[in-house]
């Protein structure tokens, strides 16, 4: 008979992990002595015992817990529970270990568990979770870097995801396996994209994390996102009455640029329609969000919020973001004669021919009976195009363009005013057809 593996081998040897090979790599316990040295206890086990004791004592809605309406008050309650558990287990912990146990218990009970550390790191821009065992993090505009595993088990993973949904005013339902919601973690806007079974074999999450303070055009110029001349051109476009479209693929800087443009707009008279609340807007600007159905209450779609926004007759609309797979949502923006100025974020390519094809198809699909009238309306109402791109690991303003009806009254030409060549954003020699408050010498 072959030798049987001992307990330690069963715990740590990847050959004996069954259907989840390497699932526990990175979860090796940190051990401390307990019961006066007669047995060993892991810090993770202490955290679990503190959490269990806390829930046994306070539950989820006890008067003491309801009164603990701030983080310091909650930490105090957890500290009292932790001291009791340490005493029962007879463990002697360093100050660092005690702080780790209390911090982990707090995150698991009231916040987002192992994700909290990433939300505190301003360099983190994306957290990708493929079930409880696989995680990756993007720092800045770079590539995703594998980390973790972050969660102890599937139960903790799903509990944290459901808490994020709850804080976003949503819930996971079998009939809506694909969701995009927004929340605030600390002071940072967070967009949570979920895909659940049966679309995937397990719950996956893509979490976009934005800076706690939105960047201005001056900040973007200093960072190399754009040149000073480009910033001056963008200020003139925003100060005009013309529509603007910010175009780019995911993780290209659309939200970053749209936030900077929003800071130049007057808050009064404007309405923003957002999918996940990723924009940092002036308090005076009306903000309409997609709402998911919760506990019998019906939701409100992106298109329905656009219709509501138009009913208020605003001076301008700020829309984040328009997508090619939802053409009917934009129909009112193109069919209505007296519409406000529009500023869109559009998920799409930065290359002219493919962009024009995508936008024309979007307008045609918005209303199949509208013919080419809606196509022309789109280009007339959103003449300026600001394209952004992740170029060699750096977010960049790639081009500034205008749709100009030069050769045909029906089909516009995509005229580049500024374009990146050799890694440098330059003037092309073309001038805008629409009036901007810029002197002639600006284009020289």
C-alpha cells in the first residue's frame, strides 16, 4: 500500500487540493500560540471568532449597534469583543497582530473585507475578481497584475459582493445576471460590473476605482495626458454652445477627461445621466442614475432617465455613457427638435472610419423609421469629438476632431484639428467650421 500523506501534507501540498489546485496558495495561516502554549491558533481563525462573538452579542440591529453610527464607535465595540476573545483563547499578540485582527474583523463586518486596502491605495484603478480564488489589480493605466487569493472562501467573497451591491442600492437576482452599479468606497467613486451564473460558471466582478479628487485640465496637462494647447482648445469647445463627444475604449481615460470637462460647466441648468455615478459633479447639477429593481420596486433604465432629463428642459445634458448596444436610449436625443446641448461619453474606437460606421449605425438603429435624418442629427448635435487612448501604458488625449459637412449636405467629413503623430499631439493645419472663442494666432 502506498504511503499516506500526513495532515500537514494534505493541507499545503498542491497535489492534494482536489478540484481547486493552488486555491489555498496565499492563504497559508499566520499562527500564534493559544491556551498558554498548549495549542496554536491562526490569526484568520481569531478574526472569525471575533466576528462570530460580535454577531452573537450585537446581531445586525441591536440598539447598541444602531447607536454605533460612526466608524470609531463601531471599532470600539469590536475592540471590546476582541479583548474578550483574546482572553478566552489565552493568546498573547503583538500590537501589530492585535491591530490586524481588529481591522480585518471591522472590514468583514462593516466594509469590503480584503478589498479595503486596494480602495485606500490611490494608485489602484481596477480590481478584477474571477471567483474567490483568482484576483488581479491594475495600477494606473498598466496591465492587470495577479494578486491573492484575497478571500478565505466563497461565502466571504459573495458576502462582500452582496454588501457592495446593497451600498449601491441594488441586489443580485437570477433574472439580472449582468449588472453595472456605482458606489463610494471611502471617498473614491467605484463602478462594480458583475457577471453571474448562468452567463458564467461563477460570480465575477470587474471593479473600476476612480481618484478621490477628480483631475482638472491643468492636472491632465501636467501629467502628460494632453498639451497646453489642447487644453486651451478644449476650454474653448466647452465654453461654446456646441455638442461634444468623448470617445474611447474601456480604460482609456473617458471618465477622467469627462470629469475635467464637467468642472468647466455651470452646475445650474445642467442634468447628468449616469450608469454608475463615476463622475464627480458640482452639487448644483441635477444627477440622474440608473436604478436597479430592489425588493419589489421597479428600476429605471438609462434610456428612461434620459427621457426624464429632457422633460426638465435643461440647458445641457451630460451623458455617461452611450453604448452601441442601446440605440433606443438615444432616440429622444436625436428626434426631438428643441433639444439641449449634449455632452456624451461614448464607448467606441478612436479610428475615424470605424467610429463613423459605429455612430451612423447607432443613429439608424435608434429609430428604423427615421431614415438618415437621425444620422445627420447626431453629427450636427455632437460636432466635436475628443478621442482618448491608452498609448504605451499612458492615458492620452489622442485627437480633437470636428464633423464638417464639406462635400455633402448629408454625410460629414471627420476633420482632425489635432492628432497624435510619433507620440506627440499636434495641430493638423485644419480649422473648425463652427465658431470658437479663439484668436486666429492660436492656430498658427
